[in-house]
C-alpha cells in the first residue's frame, strides 16, 4: 500500500482537536485525531459518505445525549 501524507481537515482549528485524513488508494480512507495519532480508523468512501450524510441530517444527534 502506497503511503499518502496526512491532511488536516479544513474544519479543524488549532490545538489538539484536529482530524487528519489520508487516502492511500481509491478504496481506503484513514482517519486519526491529533491527540491520539497512533489510533487510526480505516473505512471506505461509501461508508464515510453515509456517516457524513447521517451526521448532516441530524440522525446521529442522539449519540451525544446522555
């Protein structure tokens, strides 16, 4: 697998609450947070798109309640 550099999300501010994304190929997307860079989540474009659409539609809002 070819290594691609990590890109910081344009929505991330300064400090240690930043999201980084890497796409080593067309089928894999890797995500990590700046405060735990050794923890890497791996997904695919279809699943990430579904997650983002659900979050934007408010279908995940209940997860923060508690």
